[in-house]
C-alpha cells in the first residue's frame, strides 16, 4: 500500500510545520479528511489556536475551534507523521537576501523527528538549490537517515497537488 493510500485511510498522518498564513489553512483543510499534526515553534501562537483564536485571520475562529488537527509546539509529535509539509516564512534581510533561518530551523526540527519511509515537502519559498544543498544535508545529519534511500524530499507545489488530488481534497 502506498503512503498516500495509508494517509487517506488514516493509517498514517501528515504534519504541517509552521502554522502561519500558509500552514494553518493547509492544516485546517487537510484535517477535514485526514489526520494532521500542526506544529509551530511559537507556544504562544499554538496556545491562541487552542483557545479558538485565529491569529492569522485566514480561516476564522470557528474553523480553529472545530478542527480535528492536533495543534502543538512539542516537536516529538512529528515522529507520528510520515508526510511533512514545511510551510515556514522566508523573510528578507536588510540587504534583500533571503533569511533562511526559519527553513534551516524547520529542517533541523523535522530531521530530529524523521522516520524511515517519510516524505518531506518544502512549501516555503526558497531559491533554486536550497532544498538539495542546505535542507537535505540537515535532514540527513539530524535523522541519521539517507536521502533517496530512507526518505524522500519534494520542493514544489506539484507534490502537494498530487496529495490533494489523491485524497479528493478541495482547498478554498
């Protein structure tokens, strides 16, 4: 059975890392049909969500209150997932270069909790080469797993669209 089929049948879970303007709507939408763990490093932000407050104002308080997604700041919960979506911001430094600290931090967090057979998709906006040259080595180092053998990586919306279509999810 494929990972997609296992996710669809709720035998496996997905995670959304970064519960901001992109991540939270993804987590809320996915949680309508599959098991989702939404993770953010900000305990305060997650606490607001758990209190029913949509700090992004993207999905509304009612959607936050009604979601079946497990929302957490505790990274150990990521170990329960086989499909990880990294949706962290890519701010710009004062010299107009991208600040990769959020995507590097997310890669370390996912790597520490990565399990064999997992897929990691980077939804964050990064320039060509960042995923292969920066993120993959971090995932390997933190997890002790080998890219292409023990886990796979995607870096475009194409992978997300395939999952969405596969599980018949319709995002707004």
